[in-house]
């Protein structure tokens, strides 16, 4: 970016400058502060969500927490965009920061997942500003080809937060208490001091020139209401449809209300014309329409499917929250590499047509690799898939925003940017609600199916029946949740059978002894050696004397036949003996598999484990393997869905025609058109001076290119 020359020409250049170089840099610093806050929050919460869900006994309600945040941030995004076009970016960005900080503070007091979801929903109202307005501000102050020069600043912030976030989230999640407060609650409390610092930077540095409209603004409140009426019921049924039943009264009501809201929204936006919250004229541009569709599909696959990765890393791979956060760094690295490389190419050539194609292709390849996941795959396999996805996303995100911004007039920069973010967030919200609902709906059945694997079931039963394993405190949770309800009835049934066998063996021995003694005494009576009157007494005496030995011998033979031991005159299985235990396992495993196939009560036991997975920590791998295999099967379904959605985006990207990049920023174009560059620069300097910001027009100016 060229600087004004010294001397007389300096004043001439400065007088026609929209913003000075220093002002631009200070604005970027303020945006970086807000971006650091929002990106740090996402990485910290994503790392700690399993611990939070386990502590609040609602891991299967995770979708409520993530969906509530995305619903409100999605709804707020276009509202911020339109209002910022009317009232300016700065006041709305400050408002968003304040709401975000307050929402974070309230979230730390949650006592249930539903309460946390409510506070996260409030926090999402502020997040809408942090998501959309920085992109609009960048579009205002920088020409498209110049943005790549500053991309490194934002990528550095994103990279730092991506590295620090998992570490912070893992430390908080792993700590039982910090300063007498439960560790995971600091996941939200940490946003407060960071948010205050970001707010102070925004107040000091974020000053933008603006046009003053003398007409009263016309705000599309009805359109905003219609957005709420449309999205909330549709996203609600996407989350709860599996429990309500897709054909239930509640589900149908949500579909109807959402449909009516969508029709009302279209009619309202048509009536509002250029003042609409999302002006329909934007969709007259084929480029904007295609970018919107691609953004929706990318958001659906990215947000929905990627939310399973931290869970997968912790549940299946067995990483701690801190380790799982760091394990996602390949995706961040791929994203940064692709963003920087594509940004430099765009800056030097002005061409970006190829990036939506290569980006969707690489993301699709990443998801295709994920569909091959199994619980025995090494960690590097998963990290390789994440790297591919990062490489693809790094090319996609920037190119789609550039296409959207270049397809509209400068006066619509805010609403176009926020609309692009809005539809991507809708895709992400829908993906989160739908795919996580599918994940937890599939898990019970898939866990039961995994338990039907003869090898895994045999190994798990052998471990569950081993006294040293079952009695290990580390295995208490998994035994209580999954295996005790299975093996306790089995042990009781086995013992009942042995008791019956022991009684039959004793009875047979007693009868044999009685018959033998009676025959021998009767023979003696017939020979006249024993008086007949004394025969019965002699028989009873000899039978009583011979019974213990006969019964013991019979029990030994029965124990040998049953694979058991004789303990205190009874048959019992010594489960510490591998041979006896193995015989029991081999005998009951086929029967148990058949019962599982018949959808027995064992599936219900598996279903209850999806709300709290803390019992998996430190447990014997043989006991947890069926759960891991069930979760893996469910996650693979999600990855297949993500792959299908991205393949559709890849096909559409071939028909995506992008406009050439502008040579000037949106503010410069508006200033050139209105001939008010001097006034704009004065407004920015005056606004900065009023708040004591260290900005001034004499520190090097950006030239305004006319004609």
C-alpha cells in the first residue's frame, strides 16, 4: 500500500485520503482483539465440552448447548450487518462485545446443560457481531487484493488462540477446582478479563469514517422477527425430532410454523426493498446466490461433522481434553497454510476462481479419509484427515467472502458480508443440530451392535467376570453402567444351575449308596448272619457313614464335568481361574449375542451411557471397547454425511463464476462517488480525537484512486 510522499505532495495526498495507514493498522488491532476473544471461546469450550457434559450429567444434550449458541448468533448476524450499514460498525461492535462478555459470565453459573444452553444463547447474541462485523470492516477499509497483506495478522491471532485455547480448556477441564471454583467454569470466566481488554482496545482504536444520512433510518424489525419465527422452530425440531417422533404433533407444528415464518420473511423482505434485513436484490446476482449456497453447504458439513472430532479424540482415542485440543492443530496448520498461500496468490494475481474447487475437493478428501476410521487406527491417520480438511477450509472461507463482497455495491458491503456469514452459520447450525442428533440417536443401537461382535464380547465378558478386573476401582463406573447389569444375572444363573447340579449329584450318590448298602445287608440277612429285625438299623448306619464320601466323589465328578470347583460342599465357579471362567464365557457368549440381536434389555443399558461418559476414564480397554466401537460407527455415519454434502458443494463449485476483484476499498469507492474523502478523513480524526485515540492524518495516507 503506497504511502504519501513528503513535502507539499504529502498534504495533497492526505487531504484526499479516506484513512491513514496508521488508522488502518489501529482498526485492525481492535478487530484482532475481538477475533481473539471469539476464537478463543470456541476452542476452549470445544475442548472442555465433554467434561462439562459429564459434570452436568447431560453429554447427550451437548447439541442444545452448541445449537442454542449458533441459533442466536446466526439470527443476530444479518441484523448486525444491516444495522451497521445504517448506524455504523463501531457502536454495534461494542454492543456485541458487551453482550458476549456478560453471557460468558452468566454461563459460568450454570447448574444444568439446559441452563448452560440458555446462557450460551444469550452469549450468541453478542457473538453475531464478532463473527460478521470484522469482515465487513475489512471490506470497508481495504481493497480486496490488499486484504491478503493483512491476512497474516488475523491468522496469527487465530493460530495463537487455537494453540492457547486447547491448553487453557484442557487445564480448566482437568482441574477439579481453581480458586474454589469448579475448573470447567473458568472456561467461561476467562472470557471476562480478556473481553474487557478487547473492549478497551476497540474503544480506543476502532474509529471509521462514515456518511451522514439526513433521512430517518427504516429498520426491518418485522424481517428480523420473521427470521426468528423461521429458524427457531426448524432448529428445535432438528434437535428434538428423534425424541418427539418426526410425525408427532410437536414436530409437525414446528415444521408448519417454520414454513409460515419463511413465507412471511420473503414477503416482508420484498415489501421492505432496499431497507430489508437481507435485501432480495442481492440474490439477483448469480455470484452472490451461488456463494450463499456453497457457504451453507460448507457450514453444514464443517460445523456439524467437525464437532464430533474433540469427542472422538477423547472417547475413542483416549486423549485428555488438553491433548485432544492439541491434536486438532494439524487442521489449524492446514487452514493457516492454505489461507496465507491463497491470500498471497490473490494479492499478486487477482485470481481466485480455482479456490472454491480445490477447497471443496480437499475437504471432501479429508472426510473420505475419516469414513475409514476405526478404533484401531493410529492417531496420525485422524490428524492427516484433519490436515486435509484444514487445507480445504483455508481456501474456501476467504474466496467465498471475497466473491460475495465483490458481487454487490459498496453501500451493501455490511449486509452482503453478514448475509454470507448468516447463511454459512445457518448451515452450521442445521448441521450441528441434525448431525449431533443423528450421532446420539445411533449410539445406543450401535453400541448394542458392537457388543454382538463375538471376539469383542468374549474378551469383555472375560474381563468383567475376572474378580481383579471387576473389583478395580477404575473399572467401577463401566461395570455399573454396562457390565454389571449383564454379568450379575449370568453369574446368578450359572450358580443356580450348579446348585441344581450339585443337588442332583448328591441325590444320585445317596440313592446309589443306599441301594448298595441295602443289597449287601439283605444278602447278609439271607445268609443268616444278621437278624432281619436289625437289618434296617444297620442299613441306616452304613448309609449315613458312606454318604459324605459318596457325595464328595459325586460333586468332584460333577465339578469336573461342569468346569467348576467344589467349595464347602457346593459347586461354584472360581472366576479367578482362567480355564473355568473361559468355559463359562464360551458357553454364554452365543446365547447373549442372540439376545442382543433380539433387542433385549441390554440395549437400554447402553442407551443410558450416552449422557455421562466419565466412567470411561482409566477403565480397562476390554470393557470399554464395545462403547468405543459403537461411537466410532456412529461418527463414521456423520462423516459420510459430511462427505456427501461437500461433494455436492464440489460439483456446484464448477459452475461458480466469480467477478473480478475491485481495485479500491468500499470506503474509497463511496468517497470517490460522493467526492467527500476529505470530510470522511476529518470525521475519523475527529472521532478519534474525542476519545483520545492516538490517530492522526499526518502519519502516512492511503491514496484515493479516482476514475
